[in-house]
């Protein structure tokens, strides 16, 4: 921790040295007392870090060894101070914005209600305002637990009420005294997947398939039955709206119920090369902070990536909006994740095992959750040049019937 703080305070320069005498160049700068950090050899030359005060001491060694030195990135407080010294007006504006943000962060800027269905949100907000919970109020003066208890006493339809503060937003959570709604079953029963029907159990409705029959996905298995015992209202088509004598009553229908169990097959084929080059993250991460005004971004620290190949991740931190107004300034964090080339050389057995694992994972994604596997076959297919192919075939015994609207 202290080493990182010292490096930030002293300043670091990331440079790239190119030439035919890099070893001699390194020895010469070490003789001059230059401390080199994180030296790496790459195809472009030698990358390293040095203190800001040691950069001028590279000139003699670079001149003697005919080495070209290029600055890749600058890091540390000296560069930040120099950059901000040229932007005094912007620095003053940021200080004012920080002061405004500090004041606004202590206030309640928005109040929202969640979880209510029968209780009106306007009524909850009105009662909360009478208890002192309203916008532009100093949040530390509010006793949220007492407000929640008072609201629960005033709203008889609420089984529980909780009030929580998240920054400048206050959320009122309500749990009502009602049973959760259960989705209604309606329509015909159709096949979820293709398969061979082995067992049919009809509780209500008319079966449309037989045991031993092959069905396709979406095919109707059991239709909803007509219930003649319940009176129904006549249906009037548009073409017969002026002719009431021709209208016929539409008999009511009952919900299709039953089970259709079948044998279902899933198959996935995967291929893995024996020799492969991949671009992966090395685990090294550099982090920079900046400020965003609209579409303009000003980086405060780590303006450029110190890595040649990088996966850049931008995370924005902004003040929560209040109604239709949004604060125009955002603080962003940029994570520079170094990427490096990884070379894989696999044996035939390793490639087959990896292809089998990948295929099995894809099969699990296709299968219906919770279904047990009856039979699993792994087939090694004729390989192509420099790769192994494997197909995983799975047989399950599952219920195909799911509801679909007629």
C-alpha cells in the first residue's frame, strides 16, 4: 500500500525502448543509478517504468547505444498537478460542483413507493409528508423507523411497511395483506419438445395423440373439452350483427388437464482444435478516474492505458435523478485490463475431453430444468485436420405437456 502511494506521489513514466543494444542500454542506465520497475521484453522492444526524476538520466545511455525511447503513459501526482494547474477555472468549477454535491447528498431528493397494488401511492406519499418525510428535507433529521411504524398503523391494508434510504433516494416498501396471484391455466396442452409418446393420462379434455406416436414441438396433445352443462352467452359474429336469428350460442369450454410423458432426445456437437491461440486477460489491471460533462470526458488519473493490448471497462457513478432532472456531471472509473496471447497445445485425449465437456454443457442448457437423464451416448466423430469432434446425445423421459392459448 505504501509503495503504491509513494509511486503515485513521485510519479512514474511508462516507456518503450527500441534498438539493437537494449541489454547495454539497460546496463548503462543502471550504472547511472536509475531504478527500473516492471521490465518486460516484447516484440516492439523493452517496456519498463521509472521515476519521473530519472527520465532525463536516460539521455546519455540512449545516445551511446543508439536507443530510441518513447513515452507510453504517465502516472502520478506531478502530472495531475501540472495538468490541473493549466485548468484553474475548471478546477474551481469542480470544487463548486463538489460542494453542491456534498450539500445535495444530505437531502432527500426523491421518494418512491414499491410493492403496493391496492394501496394508492399518492395516499402513501401524502401520509408520509404529514409525518415529515418529504423532498428537500435534511435526511439525518428523519427517524425512518418511526415513520414506517406510523405508516403501518395508518394503512390497514398493509401487512408490513419498511422505509430505507439509499443516498438521496428514500424507498417505501409495502407488503399488502393479499394473497399472491396464481397464474391461471388456460387453453390446450401442446408439446414442449419433439419426442415419442410413451404414456398419456387425460384428466380433462380430449387426447389428440396416441402412445407410440412421434410428436413435434408445438403440436396439440390434449384439447380443452366443451362443457355442455354450463349455460353460455350467444356469440355474435361481425357478419351477423344485423341478423339476430342466425346467431348461435357458443358452448363454454373447460381447461385441458393431463400428462403426456415421452422419450426426448437432445444432441450437441462440439469441435476443439489441437493447437489454438487465444487472447485472454493476464490479471493485471490499471485503474483511472475521470469526470464526464455530457459527452466530454476528462481523465484525472491514468489518462492512457499502460498496456499494449487492453480490455477497457468504463463504470459510471452519477447522482440519482430527481423526478425529470438529472445532474449533468458524472464520475467515471476506467479499468484497463491487460490482454496477452496464450498458446494452447493439446493432446488428442485432452481435446476430446474438452469437446465432450463443452457439448455436455450445451446439452444441459437445452434440456428442461429438473429432468433426469436416462441414457447418454458420447460419440467421437471423424476428425478434421488439427481438431477433434465429439457429439453428446442424451435421452430423457419427461412430461411434454405445457399450456398454450387456443
